[in-house]
């Protein structure tokens, strides 16, 4: 079984389309919504759609939502994607094949490999993306280490202590996860068209704190530069 973790905050308007596109791929999916008590009724609507729903009392952030999802997911393979329709779920079969065929333990949906890209990005988001990549580039050879769309074997994160700070959990897994091979598959990231951006000053600040802590781990020998 493939488990798909979908962190949400005010994503009610997107869920029907997302679930429809996911079920068009396969009916054998465990769809898990981790909702930060959305005032728009996201959790109730997700239950109406038949999804597994965990509601957290406050807005705790994307990284911690994914970590909470890992704890309850039943699948041996786990996928994470955003609920705002920015990630193309149609790429999931290709990602899954990379793992099932033994080519990879960890697959990242990447904007920065041939065939990948982004649409409708504002200047500020492009600027932050470039600064974020420059800040963490020495930690890994993965090109799109800030991606929010990825898939992995459960064993990659089992027994691994992941820091729930910030919203770039992929980078945390890249530097700490237990995997032999990680590959990137191209995706076209479509900037949120229905809901407004969740990235604010606090989230940007937390990202740089996260990167700083990863450098400390690297300097102290707790992690190594990962490909």
C-alpha cells in the first residue's frame, strides 16, 4: 500500500480535485490529511470524502504535520504532497516505479532537473527560493532539496530523529534519512492559484534556523553530506 500524507490548512476548496486526481491513479491508496484545525472546515470535508483525518489543535507547521503523518501511515512506501494543487499527482506512478524497481529509496519531485520548472511564481518567491538553495547547497547534491513533493520507503525515516521546525522537511530527510539512492524526477510546480501563499516572514526565519541546525549537525559529525 502507498500512503499519501497531505498537510492542510484551509484547503477545503482544493480537496475534491486533488482526491479525484489521486484516485484516478490508483484506488489502493491510504490518503491521510493532517489538518491544523482549519477554520474553513477542511477536516470535516476530508472526512466526508472518506479520508483518514488527524486534526491538530493549533497551526503547528508543515514539517511537524509530515512527521505526525509518518507515525500513523500504514504503507511501506510513503508520499508527501501539498493540498493546494501545486504538485502534479500524475507524477506519482513514475516516482513509485523508481522505488519498486530498486532504482531509489527516496524520490524527490524536482523543479531543477531537465523537464522540471515552475509557473506563476512571484519575484519574491523566486528570490527566496534562490537564497534558500544557496544557504543549504553545501549540505547535499540534490538540486531541489526544498521540494515539498517526495516519496520514500518507510525505512528511510524509521528510527530517525527529524526536527519539526520550519516547512522544508525534505531537506531534513535528505541530510538525516537512511537511504542508499535518492533520485529526482521532473515536475512543474504550479504556484497556488486558489489559496494564498502560506510562506511568511516567520516561515522564512524558521527555514534559516533549520539550515543552521543542520550545519551544526554536520560540523559535529552527526550528519554527512548526502547525494
